């Protein structure tokens, strides 16, 4: 193997991992609430999400394989377009996994730049996918299949947790409270 071959494989792998991270950060940039709901679903029901992803994906792949055997360019293009939807949903849902991993790696800048959680988690997930055999054949497919299931659960289910109701000392529901944050500055505001 010459140096050009090594460099080709290195750049292909690096580029594909960067594409994953870009999709995850882009998904959070476009749909932050949905990505956070996907993250909550990963925390509560990862096995159910994986099973839902398999139930949806396996028949779809079998049907696409049967239809694509006709070798007609228009049909093959339609099959490709149909398979694009679950792929994008899988990337959207797995952005919730990247959010979840990145939230475990907290940083002081998270309050002002919450997308950095997805970036950190995405980089860690991408590096996990590099692990030979287990990363390629187990973790990467699991992340995408469960991502599809989580995205479908989050799109269908709305918000998974009901807001907490504060109770007063007498046992009655307390009135909603508005919290105002006041900051002091020492210099002129520009």
C-alpha cells in the first residue's frame, strides 16, 4: 500500500465522520426542541427506540431491494429518494444521542452556546465509531437505527414530561411564579 492509498482512506474516513457531526449540529440548529426531545427519549426508552427503528427500517429496506431489482433508472431514483427520508430522520434522532453524550461532558459555555453540547457529543460519537469491528458494525448501525426510532417517537409523542406543578404547604396547587434575573454592570452599556 502506497502513501496515496493510506491518505485516500484516511481522508474518506475523516470526511465521513465530519459529515456526521455536521448533520448533528445542523439538526440541532434547525430543530433544537426536537433534538432535545430525542435526547429525553434516549434516556427513557433506548431499547424501544431501537426496536421501533428496526420495525420500520427492515421492511423498508427489503421492499426497496425488491423494487430496485427492476434496474430501471427512474425506479432506482425513486427508491433512493424514499430511502433518503429515513436516513435524514435517523441522523436527526441520533443528534439526540450526540446531545446526550455532550451534556455529560458539560462546559461553562453551554448556557450561552447550547449547540456546543451536540458538537462535543458528536465528536466523541464519531471517534467511538472508529473502533474496529464493534464501532463499524455494531455502534454506528445501532446509533442510526435507534436514531430513526427516537425521531419517530419524538415526532409522534410531543413533549414526554409534563411540567411539574408546585404545591403549597396546604396541598393546593401554587400560582405560577415569574422569576426575574437582574444583572448589575459596572461600566457603560455599549
